[in-house]
């Protein structure tokens, strides 16, 4: 046992007591603590003695015991209160400049908050999965005939092979989308979208199970897990366990037992889904070709890797697997399997078949724009504060004579800056609340203004950035004035002050001109897209998608032909409506950006890829598509309708026949009996983001699918009826069409215009343009607020000069021109700097379109004229007021 005499209290506690405690209290506190310590040590309670000693040191850590000079403490508190009062009085006295600063800063912070919320939402995609670091999506890179294809949907057999051959993979997750129908409680036939998935879907992904057990919900063939939306739609509540849904898929009926309810796909999830059924249903819902063909892509596939497995090691084993699967058809680098991190899926734009995709470049630019707007607001503050420095020079001189130190003056002016910024921060929350609905509409988001960590961080960063940037330079400028010179009203040089103000105006108008020019270019591109001749006429054409046919032969061709027959029957009924001047049907229609793609190998084993659509005989006539060679189906014989193909010019060029009309497509796997009966002039059947690709149209799908080795489609094989109607009495025509629909189908009636569908192809670009418009408006508003305040200060500082000039004979117009020229040169410099950057950024944006306008001088001239006019209006009032002032008054002005 240790000798009690050798045991002492913790030394750090003694040092801390001496550090904080007043000298007159140390002996009393330390003496009492020592007595207690020694008594406990004598009782062999050493640990308790040390704890008690520490507690006694800490419990006397009070304001009254602290080692402070009371007088100094009082003086410091008084100085803080005094600085606050002076800051408040200065803000109230200069209401005009305070209002300008508050307006500019609150707008800047509001814009920064909005962009921060958007950026935070975008970067949070898929991060809510606890295992996202170990989750990967499988995708394939195919090369055929020097053409490259990157696809996020893969063959079912590839996923099954990966699952069987690689035990180092922790879990595999298959997702195959399909649609069925069921009879709802109100006896309406309703579509139900579902995914065929494995049990691991609910285990590897962290989608919340609202009802049921995620470990067993998909363990049986007949189990189905509904989404919250589908459960509420069908049953009106979430108490659905054990209930039955009779689902009709491909004309067959299946009974499913509800085993759970999963949350709707979160807004920040790149994985979307409908209801979920077990992958044990593969054989029931997928035909043999879909399950076994290596060139039929219909599945999304994810893997969860063990932490000790690297992506590189696993990918290196895939070529051998592909070689074994393709057999004699295998060629090196023809079919490469890759893994993509789940966290990368949202921002990946190179892979086809994306359901949700973001644009990393847009997100980064928007985040940068938010910061730029914030800095512009700070620049206003700096300019106005420096501009007011001469007016506050005597105040600084008096304070220095009274003994104020430089650091105290800096603290005072920084305090004013942070006070104003803090008030602006609270105002910005209100501004943000007003702007958020419009911002959500532009950004296609559902952002909310909640006091979460990201929002608090954004507010804190805003106050810190603007408070420091806008306060630190004026604080150092003002605190460095010579007190003797200021009290004598000597000229204050403020070296660099004019240069700084000039530079900051350049920065502000550089941003404003950039955004205005970009807005004009974007609007012109969107106008070009709207007016471009697409090669077909869609005016007055409406469409409605038909339900799946009740009976059809198995296979894709069987579904498409049965859908066409159903559409023909419905069109026969619609033909009795006089206001319908043209009627047709098709599987794909204009306004869809991803028509069905089919692939085949030619006789030289070169892989060919083209768009495909099944149509009725009047399709070309309804849309006024030009036939450059041969004829369309409206003039074809019955045999030609059954076996004929229509191809576009790009397709004719690809197959390379000497005589296209009457020729046949030469392929390794022969197409069924067919002949090319006509060549169409190239038209834009997909959006103008893409170049026109080869296209094949037929009325009968069977001969096409006999020669096809690969199929990729983004919608179910249902027919869509397309009608050219008289728009003069459209409401009456609509009622007649709806009446015919209700006689034939139980599904809800939904009639829409093709024109609106076509416009939807560029909705994202329109939203981006609207956001840029809003940002440009904010940038111009902030720049004009700063210009207004700076113009007022500049003109006040030149009052004596103006008076002298007028006495010497200068006219009011001459004075106005002189003052206006002061602000012209920085705007011209800003314009010159902004042009090359705008050209670079806008050419990059226009690169998203295969068909685009050229950026030219017109766009910048319009922007320059607009900015100059705005500048003239902002400066005019102050300049004209100064020019019209009595020179005697201006000469006496100080």
C-alpha cells in the first residue's frame, strides 16, 4: 500500500485553480479541498479523494471567483454595448444605404440557401443505404461494327450467371420491370407496375418496410410487397397483410398474397420500383428467349461485394464468363461487363437506360452560382462601406485621439458588418420561403426549408463569408486613417480605394452580363427547337395509349400484333366521328425519346442497330411524312402490308443496297418473308438531343423479330392510337372520343396532344433556362442596388467638384455625361471579360444537342444594350439631381 504522505492531489487541478481563481480566494478554496483530500486518503479512499478534489476545483469555477480586473471587465462590456449602439445608430441614420445592403445581402443569402439545398439533395442520392459503399450496378459495354453501346439493362442470363459463378459476391439483386392489371374495389381495371426481385432487394437496400418483415416478405412464389402508394390506392389503408390481389399478366391470371408494404421510392433514390414479387416468378413471366438470350437486355442487376473483394479483381474474371456464355459468337472486347458504384449512378450520363439521372456539371455550376451571388452581395457591402469611409473619417479621428486602438476600431466596424449581415440572414429566410415554390418548379424538386444541419450550415457560412468579406477591408481602411489629418478635414487618400471599387463593379457586372447573355442564348436555342422542321406534322394530333390486349400469342411479336388488332378495332369505331380527319396507331410515337431498338448481325457479322416501330397503314399519311422512293402502306397491297418494310434514308444508307425498294435486309439470322416497299425522308422521331438514326417501320412485327438478335425498349408493347382532329370544336370531339372509349374499355380515359408531348422532351432545358433567368434577375438586382448606392456616394463625394465645374460654365448635360462615364468604363471591361467565358460555357451546354444554334455577336449586343440601359436608369436620378443642384450649395457641401 502506498504511503499516504506520498499521495498528492492531481497537479493539473491545482494549476487550473491557480489559472482562473482570484488570489484572495485561492488559499481558502485550496485549503478546504486539501483537508477533504487528506481525510479520504487516510480512509484508504484514494480514488474518491482525487475525484472530490477535482470536483471542488471545478465547482468554484464561477464568474465571481474568476481572476479578472473588474474595472477592465466593466470597460470591455461598456465598450461592446457602446459599439453596438453606434452600429445601430449608424444603420438607422443611413437608412438608404442600410436598405440597399439589407436587400442585396438577403437576396444573396436566399439564393445561396436555395442552391445549397439543391446541391445537398443531389449529392445525397443513394447515400441513405448503409451499405452503399459496397453496392454496385452491373452494366455492359458492347461494340459491334465499330459502334459502341453502353447499357444499364443487361440480359437476365448474365445476372444469373454472375450469381452462380462468383461466391465472393455477398448478395445479388435482380430487377425486372413488368406490368399487369387487376380489378380494383370499384370494379375498374387498373394497371399495376411491379418488379421481379430477389429476397436480397430488401436486405441490401435500406428501403423502409412499413408493414411486414423484410427477411421473409419475398420468400415465397406467391408473395407480393406493395408500395405505400399502391396499397393506399387499392385498399385505402396499410392494414393489408394477408390480402389477395388477382393479377392479370399476358392474359394469364395469378393470385398474389400481400406480404408487406414498402415505402415509395425516396426522391433521392436512383432506384425506382413498383410492387415487388420474388424472382422465383422468372419462369412464369419471362419467355425462354428473355431468360436465356445474351443479346436481350431486360434486367437491372446489382451486387453487394464483400469488403475484402476489389472491383478490379472481380471485373478481371468477367471476360472468361462471357466467353463461356457466348461460345462461338465470342469476340474479344465485343461484350465487356463492368461494375458501377451505386453512388455514381445518379450522375452517370453515358449509360443508356437510366430511369433517374442527374447532371454533375449542372449541380456544380449551380452551387458555384449560389456562391457567386453571395459574393456579389458582399461586394455591394464593401463598395458602399469604402465609399462611406470619407464621411466617417472624422469619427475615426476622434476615437483615435480618445485612445482607441486599431484593433478596437476593426472590432467596431466588423461588428457593424456582422450585425447587418445577421439581420439580413433572418430576412433571407423569409425571401427564401417566398422563392422556394418557384425554385422547386424550375428544378423539379420537392425541397423544404427545414432547420436541418445543411440549412444551418448554409446560413452560418453565409453570415461568416459576407460578414468577413464585406467588413474586413473597410475596417482596415478606416482604422488606418491618420487622426490629425482627419480632424483637420484633410484629403484622405485611401490608397487603392478607387481601384478596389472599380474592380468590384467590374466583377458585379461581369456576372450580370454572363447570366443575361446565357439566358438569351438558351432562349434562342429553345426557340430553335420549337420551330425546327422535324420532318413530320403533329399539329392537331392527339393520342391515347390502349390497355394490353386480353389475348395474344407469346413473344414480343405476338403482343405487338395483338395490340395492333385491338387498335384497329377501336379505330373502326372512331371512324364514325366526322371531326377526325386522320387516324392511325403505333407502338412508339412522337414525343418519346427512346424508341424501341433492335439489333441484328449482317452477313459479315457486323452488328447493326436501328430504331423500330409497328404502325398502321395511315401512319405516314397522318403525320405527312415524305416518301422519297417507293410508296407507303396506304397504297400497298395486302401482301405488302403483311411483309413490307418502310425504312428512312439513314437505314437505306446503312444497309447499302443498290436498289433499296424491292430489296431485302441481309442478315446472318434471316428476317422473315419481307421486302422494302418505300424509303422515307429522314425525320426526327426522337428528340433533337440525338442525331437521326436508322429506322424501320412495319405493320407486321413477326418477320422483323425472326431476324432480330437483340431488343431494347423503354415502354411496354402496347399500341397508341393517334388521331388528327378538328380543333375548332375540340371539346365536342373529345366527348365523342371519350364516349367511344368508355363503351370499349374499363380503364380511365386519357387523351393528350402530341405537341405537348414533344415540348416535354425539352422540359429539363426549359427548367434550367428558367433557373438561369431567376439567377440573372437576382444578379442584376444586386448589381443595380450596389450601383445605386455607390452612385449616390460617388456623386456626394464630388459635390464640390460639380459646383466648381458649373461655376466655370459646365452645363447640366455635361455634368450628367461626366458622371455617367464614371460607371461606363467598368461595365465595358466587364463585358469584354464575360464574352469568352460565356461562349465557352454556352458551347458546352449546346453540346447536349445534336442540332443547335451558333453563338454569335447578336446575343452579346442585346445583353450589352440591356445592361447599359439599366445602368442609365439607375444612375440617372442621382446624376441629374446633382447636375441640377445650385452650385453655391454644392461648393459649401462637406
